[in-house]
């Protein structure tokens, strides 16, 4: 597993836990990293993903909501929702990450942490979003 994949997995785990039990971000990050081993560069990448996703959460949730017609974002399984949030952050706000990488990573993480259908669900939403972003 690459360091960036591991960082993304940790970022998704943090976002999931933070959604369930919010608090002061920096304090929660310190607690989270206190129980995990990861190299400094990957940790910084994960932290940048977490902070960016949380900073843009409203806009990200709007983007996701626009993709899931007749489906309220709160009805999406919490793990899938947080995987989507992280991937949408990468797609919409990080020019340094190729879209295909963001999508592939999100799908693989969804397969690992979600339901048997999570990978297909995440892929469908992100692929559709990538096509729309490419037109802009």
C-alpha cells in the first residue's frame, strides 16, 4: 500500500469519527495521530485532506447532493458519505491530484471500508462528477 493510500484511509477514518463525535479539530487530530503510525509526509498529506474537506464541507455536500438525484445526502451511509466528501474535495479543490487517481483511490477505499455495493456507488457518483467538471 502506498503512503498516500494509507494517508487517504486515515483521513477517511478521521472524517468518519469526527462526524460522529465532533470537537476542536486540532485536538481531535492530535488524539487521532497519537494512536497511529504513519510517516511525517503521509501524515501531513492526510491532515491537508482532512482540513480541506472540512473547510469546504458545505460546498462539497452541495456538489454531492447535486449528483444524487432524489436522494438526501444524509441517507448515504456515513462511511460512503465521508469517502465521497474526501474524493470530491480532491476533484474540485486540488489541482495537484489527477482526477482518475482520486476516483480510483476512493473506489478502492469504499470497497475496503464500505458495503459490497459501496465501490460501485462511489464510482458512479465520482465518474459522473468528473465528466461534469471536465466540461467547466
